[in-house]
C-alpha cells in the first residue's frame, strides 16, 4: 500500500500486527480491507496470537507467535509450494476454527529492518515523541502473573549478536537524525529484560563502547541490575543515562500475590546504587492490585518523590486472555473494549471501586507532575532532565485529561450494586 494505492487494491496479502490497545482499530482496518480489496488479510502480533479465537473473525488467517519465520512459510504456502499446515496458523474452515498451535520461536533474528520501508516513517521520526529504538533480545525467565509479553515470547532468552545489535543501533540513529533537529536525542533499547543473560548484556555494552557511537541510551531493567556495579559502570561508559525499571507495585503483598520476585526494600536499595553510578531511574508502575487500598495514589507519588525517580509510566492492571491474571479476574472485568486497555481502569479491584481507582491514578500523576516539581526540575536538574521533565509534565496533563473522560462511565459502573 502506498500513495498511489492507499487502500491496497493491488496487494496480494496484507499483514496487520496488533497489540491489545490497538486491537479494535486493527479489526476495523482488517474488516474494511476485507470488504474493499481482494488481498488475503492476515492478523498477527501479541494480541492476535493470544486472542486468535476473536481475531480470526476479522481476517483470513491469524499467524501466531513471532512472525520472522512464519511469514515466509505462509507466503510459500500461499504460492502452493508447501501445504498450509505448519505450526502457527489459525483460521476458519466451514465455520469451524482450525489452529495448528504456537510455532517454535526463531533461534536467530538478525534481520535489520529497513526503516525506509515504513510509509511516512521518516516524517514521523522528526517528532520528539518517537525515538530510535532497537529490540536486542526476546524472552524472560520470570513468570509475573500479569505479563503478556512472557507468554508471547517465552521464558527462554534469545539474543542477537552484539555486532548485529550495534549495526542496528547505528542505522536507527542515522535514520532518525537524518534531516531532523531533535533536542532530546536518545535511543531506547526496548528489551523486556535486557540483563537476563548477563554475559551477553556485557558483550553488547562493550560492543557499543568499542563502536565509538556517542549517543544517549535508555533500557528497560529489573531492579537486580542495581546491585551489579560492573554492569552499571559499563552502562555509564556506553552512554546510558536512564534505566526504565518495571517496579510495578510499592507493597510486598502485591509482589507476592502476582508472583513478581521483588521486595520494596530491594528496589529502593537498587535505585540508590543506580543513582550513585550517575544513572537515573524511570519507574513503570501498575495500579489496581487486590492488595491496594484507597490512598495508593498518594503513596505511589511519595515513593517516586522519596526515591528520586525521574519519570513514570502508570498503568492500571489489564488482562489479556492467556495470562494468569485474566483467568483469576475474568469475572471482574468491566468490559472487553480493548481500546480502553491503555492505562484506564478496566476491572473491579478488591478494595476500591473502579471509579476510586481511576481517581488514585489521576492523583498520583498530578502529585508527581505538580507545578512545584516542574519548577524544581527547571531550577535544579541538568539541561537534559529539565527538558525531559517539562515534556513529561505536559504529557501527563494529557494522560490525566484522557483518564478523566472515563470518570462518568466508571462512576456509573461503580454505583451498580450487583457486580
Ligand atoms: C516500544 C514500545 C512502546 C512505544 C512504541 C514506540 C514506537 N515507535 O514503536 C511507546 C512508548 C509509544 C509505547 C506505548 C504504549 N505501550 Co508499549 N511497548 C513497547 C515495547 C517495549 C516494545 C515493542 C517492540 O518493539 N517489540 C519487539 C517486537 C520484535 O515485537 P512485536 O512488535 O510484538 O513483533 C513480533 C511479534 O509479535 C510478531 N508480529 C508482530 N506483528 C505481527 C503481524 C503479523 C501479521 C505477524 C504474522 C506477526 C507479527 O512478529 C514480530 C517479530 O517476532 C513493548 C514490549 C514488547 N516486548 O513488545 C511494549 C508494549 C507493546 N506496550 C504496551 C502498552 C500497554 C503500552 C501503552 C498502552 C502504555 C500506556 N499506558 O500508555 C502505550 C500505548 C500507546 C498507543 N496507544 O499506541 C504493552 C501491550 C500489552 C498488550 N497486551 O498488548 C507491551 C507489550 C508492554 C508490556 N510489558 O505489557 N510502547
Ligand atoms: S520480569 Fe518483566 S518481562 Fe519478565 S515476566 Fe515479569 S513483567 Fe514480564
């Protein structure tokens, strides 16, 4: 599809990838294309894979799991070169669902995407809200109940070679910086658990240092890396400025309930050590656990401020079928409107109403991104963090505006006496 063929009339196959928050839109596009083109419509990605029974109603085929190898097999099958029966397929045949199961994940995934192939991506790259990013490994050995990613990519950690990662970083930076002025330059390593294979992580960091690429990087991390002084020094030398830590909860009971192996004390100690190494910490939090009560918004904000956490993403719990939390909470979901699974409250927590929980979220965001803290950041932070905080201040304003739009609905549902 392109400018001369905006709806893909000439396409033979159209592949559409969806995460949960994009599923509704993805289905609309798939339905539209199905009616308007002759192309074979294929849905894939995390949400389509974990909800293939739902996704299959909007397309000709769902391809489950990672697409690197199955897309090629699929194209071969479509051309009649191999039978359409390999692992990773779901489709409807004579009104019945056929599913050949999840395929084995690829062992190597060294292909560096040509970013020029994405329609208008070069234009989007000029915006400060889109950063260069590289995904260097897949899989995580942990088993947190709410995590959809580990169900999709599996527990076994699979990595790209350090040379391949560095080459991708180089090309990503070149693509993003070409012809654009971006005051906040940084590249995000988006792995869910970059440090799960310690030796490999060290070799990637050494490869970045040897490459003489001078850039600013951030990466997602569990708290354990905060006790690894060698790793923290290497991160600093390689140009990393921030670790995005999946902290999730601020009470030990919630960690236990959802099988997240952490304690609040360990996390706080880790943050202190990370900061000692000159790196900042961004906190990724989940609100709405069954152990949390009213007041959790304030507690979360106090935790962030006390521990000098430089920025936050707060997300109310969400539930995707295939995750343990979906099984334990499916009778308490407010709806299955996936487009609202983007931070909003979507379930009945145990000790608050949905409305109260949404207010806690708004309160935490307002306290962390207050005018007073904006002024403090502008006065006392380094130039990069001044800009970052100011940007996030306005971003959180827009997040709160979106959260507030849901309040009337959540109030109404909360007033219902029968759950
Ligand atoms: C980068 C990222 C972002 C960036 C995106 C920036 C950008 N320019 O792309 C930003 C910061 C904007 C972002 C925002 C959000 N994100 Co986000 N994000 C990610 C992250 C960390 C990496 C994505 C990635 O590159 N993955 C690596 C590639 C290789 O994986 P992939 O895209 O899934 O593709 C593979 C397969 O799925 C498959 N595949 C994919 N598509 C298709 C299509 C077909 C046809 C086929 C056959 C196969 C196939 O093949 C690929 C290769 O194996 C993921 C975590 C993760 N591990 O994916 C979270 C993640 C996608 N985000 C998530 C969430 C919740 C959000 C937010 C709602 C957070 C919030 N509260 O605001 C917002 C939503 C924004 C929006 N409305 O669009 C969740 C989604 C959960 C879910 N059930 O869908 C994830 C999974 C994080 C998590 N730990 O749960 N995000
Ligand atoms: S540590 Fe992170 S990536 Fe691993 S299972 Fe838990 S939430 Fe998922």
